[in-house]
């Protein structure tokens, strides 16, 4: 298992992954990429060209968490989403692609910019998995007593590992 991230020279961040860890990371990030593909655009060619998208929040709980409402007021939130969601999706796709491009078995050294992209992509992966697993603060108590035979156990272990990676990455960048 990875020993997490450590600070390298000149702001770089270093870790070591085995092939199974890279496979898990790539699979999860690929799933995120599938979820955040470009959203729907209107029929108006100008709106499509400008990346102006739909104003409704997604019914998918993961997408609703990755692209939360900006305002309590539904109309204000819809207007904000209409003009910003396409750019947010582009950023999340770029971060996920950076992670896919640089995740490989063995020693991985990330530039400060890549490390920031990894931090954002790891956060998105953790949020998505946490929503699907219905993670709450109480989950850690449940996990501590969970049998390895429980069908949910592997997913919770992966969630915990992602939490560890994110924590060590934040500390290495700090």
C-alpha cells in the first residue's frame, strides 16, 4: 500500500504506487470523467458556443454534490449554474485527466501544478464514492466493526485509502 505523498524538491510531491493502486485510481477517475462529460446545452448556437448550459440541478446525487447550488434561491442558483457549470466541468475534466496521465506504478513525482490537480481530482473521487456509499460521520464506527466478509467492506476500505491519500497530499503541499 502506498505510503502516501511526501514533499519533494522545489515544491514537487512524491509517492510510490503499486499496479493495483494505480488500477483502482484510474478506474475511479475514469468513472468521474464519465459522469462529468459535457452537460446538455441549449438549442441556441450562441449558447452552445459560449458553453451556456442547463439551469436545472442534476437529479444524480453525485453530480448534485460535485456541482452544488450556489444560492438558496432556486432562480438565482439556476442562473448561476447556467453560466458557470460548463467551466467547472472543464476544470474537473482537466484535473481528472492530469491524474490519469500521471498515475503509474512505481515512483510518481508531481509538479506543484499537478499536485493541485490531483488534490482536486481526489476530492471529487472521494465525494462521489462517499455519496454512493452514503458515508456519514458514523461510518468509521461501523467500519471498525465491519467484517471483511461484508460485501461493502472493499468499497469502504478504498474510501478510507482515498481519504489517507488526500490527507497526505494536503500535508505535503502545506
